């Protein structure tokens, strides 16, 4: 085998290795939190009967953007980028439902995925 052939073979092996490494790196999912943790934290800190102010304070302390929809008596919140992979971003949607007196009656937590 000539010297030139050895260099070409070396370059090809190197290129294949770099491509394989990139595929491995981009395929990983990075998780900052998950639905189970968020659900447990809400259950511990916001029992049924908590006020809208309690819920808003909880969300503000954690830097979670939220807004209240008066027609449905629902506080909507979104934990952004709870997970991320090369193509897909995972957020966590939280809905708090209140009665006519502004007391928490239920909440729901679910994953929301966006991507191509």
C-alpha cells in the first residue's frame, strides 16, 4: 500500500469517527425536569383549596411564565425546555382550575413536545 493510500484510509477513518461522534452527541436528550417532579412539587406545595395568589406566587418564585383566563377560571403555566434533543423540545404545561371563590380545585401537568 502506498503512502498516499494510507493517508486516504486514515482520513476516511477519522471522518467516519467524527460523524459517529456527532450522531451520538446530537441524539442525546437533555432533561432539566420532568412531569413527575413538577407534579410532586405542586402536590406538596399547593393543596386543593390554595388561593390564586398562592398559585401565582409559586409560579413566580420558580420563574415559570403564567396567565389567568377568567372565562375558564384557569391559570395556565408553561415550564419551557424541560427537555431538549437535536430535533425536539419538550415543555411542561400546567393548568390550575379554580372555583368561583378563587380556590384551587384541581391541576393537571403534561408534556408538550414541539419539533419538525
